[in-house]
């Protein structure tokens, strides 16, 4: 723990006894009239911490006086300074139990009675997508890295041990791009995705790029094996269309497109979804993105795939057209928040899969609840909005038959899940 202590600013000190780890990964101490949240602590520990100015319910860890027997040494030298990981200091077995319990507690609080499976680890080879921040300080120093915890400050990072090998060189490429683009006080965000044939980079915050920079950026692309460089989704240069394989299909990624954080995460979620849908013959895949479920499900069933992102839908159409052995796959751009599929449209399907963003799919859940679709499979990255949508489905006559939590965001409080609903 000593490296972490050295990175913290020491001020007025208080002693806390940590009761347990909360759902956001912070240790929680009972103090006075309310709880105090102390990051990087574990249940049963006695710690010295200083209150955070302006936040009566938060304290900054200074020293662990009595460590938990479950405490282990963090594996990354940036842990505690970089805000990317909340938990590297907890034994894996205890960490996994805590992460599963997040789902259990959220469902219990929502008065939903259902058994929760063991947590499925889906970290695999690591994260295949990152956003690197860059900014030049008032003293002229260029900082390139990740954001500090609960702060816009940038922590310079030269290596990250939780990244997929496909992102090897991504941090170096980001530093070179930042040096070329010369960000001032406004942060530059550099999103890097590991495609199968190189790095796909989208830059945000740079402003228009002068023509004279294109030659320099082209040399950067060659030196750092960038497949494509875009600015706010607009093409700057492309050495090769960035491609990923999904099932038997090859998908050319739209600029800045959403992907599951890890390859193992995508494959695990897709396998769970396919297992629940194995008897279905006509499936609606809602909030489908570029087709991580649709392109696999279409191997055995007809699929209608819908998403609000026209770029993702076009990429899915082209991938399906070029793949072999797929049953008919219809892809449509549609805003399912404003125009959810209604019961009359849903009646042709014997299964519906939906995988919305963190805000959930309340409007679509209400239409599903009014439908007669026999099987609904929900994928969620937010247990709270999942619980809300689940109660809507249950009130409409569905039974929650299975919940499986999935951990592709290892070392963080984020947990995903796949659930099956039947009539």
C-alpha cells in the first residue's frame, strides 16, 4: 500500500473503521450522522484518512493501520493515482463474491426474487478500447494518460497492464498524436480501438485540422500501425478499413463505434444470449449495435436487428451481406427510445433480445410487457435500470427465470448481466 500513500496529499487526519465495500468500490465507514466513503479500503480495516474539502461524506486514504487479511498488493504502479481501476487490492475470491452481490442486492432492493448465477469472468486478454486524454499545462508540459479519480486532472501513463495485446503501442500513438496536434488548455480525447488489422483512432477536441498536418499525421499512422484516423467521426486518413470478426462475418467498424470492452466479454454475452434463444426461429435484436448478437444468432434463426445508430446499422448490413451461412438478417435504423417496437410489430417474433445503454430501455420494456412474445432476453450494463425494466416486464406477466452476472470490467465496480424472461 505504500506507493499509494505517497501519492496522496496528507492534511488533517481522522481514524475510520471500514464496515464494508460499497457498490462503487469504496470502503464505507459509519461515522456520526452518515456514511463516509474511503476509496481503496476493505471491510474490517482501520485506516487514517483526511476529509475531502467540500465533501462531508468522502475521505482520502492516508494509511492502512490494520489491514484486512483479504488485502493484496496492487499490480499496477499507477493504481490510486489513475482513476481507471477502483479495486486491485482485494483477493480475487472476495472481489468476485462482492461483484455478484451487487446484482443480488440491487434485485433485492427492487423486490425482485430470482436466483443469481455465479459471476462469469470475461476479462480475457484485457480491454480492447481506451480513451486517452491529453492536455498541455500552463507550464507547457504535455500530459497524456488517463483521468485521476473524481478529477479532470491527467495522470501520465506509459503502460497499462489491463489492456489487450491488440492495443500494444496505443499509448505511444496517442502521445505522438497529441504532440502533433498540440492541445492547449482544452483536453484532447483520443479514443483507440484494437481492430483485427491495426488501431482505429478517433480524436475529439482538436478543432479543424490544417491541411499541412495531414502529411505529418500520415507518417504517424504508418509508424504506429493506425488502420484509420478520424476526427469527431470524420475521416482524416485510412491505411486500411478497420475490421473485426463476429461469427462468420467481417465487420468494418464505423468511426468511434461502440464495442464491448473485451473480446471475451462480447463472446461470453453472445454465448449466453444464444443459449437462451436456441429454440427461437425469428428473433428481434434491439439496440443491436454492429451486430455482436445478430450476426451470431443469424446462423440458426431469422433476425431483425434495430439500433438508433445509422452507421452501425450500415456496417451490420454490409457484414451480413458478405458472410456465408446466415439466415435472413434485416437491419433497420430506429430510435427505440422514442419509437419502441409496439405489440403489433412484436407479434411476429418468438424471441426478443435487448441490450440498451446504461439508461436502460423503459419505453421498450413497457411495449414488451404489453406483448405476447414468449421469450425475452435482456442484456444490461446497469443493474439499477435493469431492475426497473424487470419490474415492468414482471408486472406485464413475465417471469424472470435466470440472471447471470458477467465481469468484463475487472478491477472496477461495473458489472453486466444477461437475464431470461418467459411467459
